C-alpha cells in the first residue's frame, strides 16, 4: 500500500480538513481504525459550530497535523450521530450493520454455511434472543430486521478486550494500527471452536428492562353495595310515591325465588309457564342485547313487530320496542335493503296522446283481458265458451270501448 500526501498548508480550515479526509479511500475497510479518527475529529468541529473557512484553533491544528503526518506509516466505518443516542442502542445498530453485511455476502458468495455472529454487548444479545414485539418501537424494528435477514444466525458474546471491531469505533493512529495484531488476525481462540467463550447469556441489565414494552391493563371492579334508596328521601310518602311510578309496578312482577317475571292475567290459559310469565330483562344489559339480536336473526330480519312478538313469548324487555328498533336501524344487511333504488326516467309522451283529435278513437290502443268462460244461452245442456275481452282505449281522450271476442275471432285478430 502507498499513501501520497500533499503538503500541509499554513492555514487549516474545516473546508481543508474535510477535503483531505475525503481523499482517504478505503473500500475494503482495512484502514477503518485510522479513518474513524478523522471522522470523529470532523464531528467535533461540527459540535463547536465552526464555519467552513474559519481557521482552526492552535490545539486542533497541531492535532490534525500530527494525524496527517502519521498517515505515511500505513502501508468504512461509521460514527455515531450528533444527536445523543444511548450506547446500548448504538451497539444494537452495529449488529444491524453486521447482519446486513452478512446477508449481502450470503447472496453474492452463494454459501449456506452455519452463521456465527459476535457482539460484545449483552444488552444487544438479550434483545435479539426475544421476540420483537416484547420491546419498544426503536429496538423492536431493529431486532425484527436482524431476525428477518439472518434468521439462522447463532449469536455469541465476545469480551470487549477480544473484540477486533472495537478499535474501528474508538480509533488508532497509523503507527498503532500497523502493530495491532487483534485487528489483522482477530482473537487467537477464533480458529478453535472448542475454546470459544460460553454462549450462555448472563442476567439482563437495567437497560434491557427499560426497552421492554409496558402493557397497561384496566380492570373495573363492581362492588355490590346495599341499596340506599330509602336514604335518598326525607319522608315515607315521597318514597312510596317514587316507588309507584316505577315501570316494574305496572307489570305486577312475580318473584319465583330466583327470577323476576311478569305476573299477567293468563294463569288459567293453556300456554306454557314461560309464555304466561315472561322473564323481565333490563334494557341496559349486554345479555338483553344478545337475546334481541339472536331473536332478530331467527326471525330472518322480520322487522320490529315480528321480532318483538317472538321475544315476548319468553321475555319482557323494558323499553323493548325502542331497543328492537335501534338494533334494526344498525343492521347492515337491512340498511342495504332499505336503500333507495334508482327510478327509471320516463320518456316524453307521443304526440298522438297529447294532441286533440277530430273525433274519439282516431288513435287507439288495443289490449286483451281474459280468458273468461261465457255462456250464450240458459239451461243445463249448454256449454260455456272461452272468450276474451278486447279493450280499445282512445289515446287522446282516454275513452274505453269493450268488445267480447271468442276464440276464433281472437286468433284472427291476433294474427
């Protein structure tokens, strides 16, 4: 490898620094630990809000000159965003990049060997080992992508001291990189699978729990409290007057030990017990709604009166007519059937129907009615004959003339 450097100018600006950094071409990523230093340095200048042509401070100038002059010792990384992102999330993003790279190599090289991927982040491994829906949106989207593009990958934990990619995110000088064996050869145990670190995950850290999706469940508890109706009124007369206005009083309810039924006046009829004393149902109950809906379906969408009549054979629902009408109003098939149909647009009347003629039946319409049986004479021996009524209608005055037509005449006329 060779590096051709241009002379360093006396005035170093951010524009010059970015230009010189862009000249570091490393498509295979072998020089990533050195190039990442330049990227981090440029990011620091952005945070300090330097303009493009501002001269760099003396400390920053000497720092860049030292880095630039060290490049001849050399014979694609990615920096974190300027916005503050938690370190565990950045480590998860690194695993996403690794998964994309491996998936691309699988397609290009066409190999189906077992995949063993490594990460030095326990948080990332805990996230990847669980279903994506368990985590918050940020983590869930990236875990879902990893599990989708490399579904057969086996993930392992590598200690930070043995992570060869660690220097690509922290940076090294050109001199240090040339002597850094971990970057060029990887950890010594990598080629011997029996010496690999244990794949068992330790207990999750607090960061893992922070990204777990919270499920909120609302529970409503109904407490059966004693009836406080008498305590709402100051006198017995008011209490009795209110009780008399109840809708149940009009039904003369009958309590059979478990249920409240309508007493009615059909005690001595031949009807069944349920028909004599239908069960009283409250209008606001969900069970009442279900019973109405079931009866409405059994009646084949038969309308308010039919549904209500069928219901009252076994139940008496307070304000039942309103409930049935409301259910039918919300029934989608019935709404579609009640829709207004298109009316055929009638054509204009012909001139002979609206223009007065000199005399009646000048323009006539003809039609037949029948057949009918006609007897020409009285007596038992005479048989009836089949006949038709010929109707003549004047097109202008709407006058009608009737003629009796027998079979022979009718056939001749129709021919």
